[in-house]
């Protein structure tokens, strides 16, 4: 679990987690950097995607959704940007829009002018990468993102919770949801949050 958008002055905080079934061999695979050609598609997102070129990130998301790793009720085929976002959102469409003032939802949620950009060949390559990871003991079974809008960030601030606290609590929510999905304890690896050195006093859902 890690944040992939900490919430600038305008825009949401986005926190994403991926659930994998891992064999003893797979623990070694998951703890090492990707090698060979795979390293061109799996690694530090800051080095692989950018604001102007998100095709690779989109391809991973589409491949995972097509494999049933997204929200079950959204199906396995996302034909639009809107469908893809909601296929991996931890919260339903109506929950995400609940804080929106009447009549201005489009400011945040309109997908006019947006389209999927990853070529089918790239999505096919990612499927092959996922197959290869599975043979090495890492089977991806879930992906979810918490999207925390500016309104909710401001509400949290009014309650004395910083963006870093919201970030941590979103990670906790995702981990607990995956534990329920797995029906077992999960081993969670999370990105470092802000300047926290001691997390115990900052935990929320956990």
C-alpha cells in the first residue's frame, strides 16, 4: 500500500493497495527489484510514468481489472476512463460523490475529453508479466484505491487530522478490507507516511 497522489492544493489524495497470494518462493520474488525486460514496466512509478504519459499505469490497471482484481460488481471490462477509475475504487460511485455540492460534480468527475490511452499490445504484455509473476509465486488477486477529495481532506483537518493521518488511515482501511477478502491475516507492506517515526499513536482503523 502506498499513496500515489498526496493531494495538492487542488485534487484528491489517492492511496492504492494490491493484494497478492505469495508462495515461499514468491516472497523472494516480491522482495527483489524486477529484472530484465520486466524492470521496464514494473518499478518506481516516478521513473516509469508521468503526468503526460500514463499509458503504462493504465495498462497495469486494465490488465488487473480484466483478471477480476477490481470491484466484482463492475465486471472485468472497463471501456472508459470513468469505468476504469470506479472498477478499482474502494468506495462506490455514490459514496465518492456524496460530499459534492449540487450541480458541480462535473468539476471533479467529468470525463469529457478523457480516453483510454494504452495500446492493446501493451495491455497484452502486462498480462504476460502477470503470468510470469504467478509462475514465480506472486499471484495478484486484488487492487483498490481510496480517493480522498479536497472536501474530505479539509473536513479531516477541521477534526485535527493532517493529510498524513488521512493517508495512513486510508492505507489501514485498504489493508483491513483485503484481510476480509482473503479470509486470513495479511502481511502488509506500506510506504512511509510523512515524517512519522512512531505509527502506533497515529493509527485509526487499526
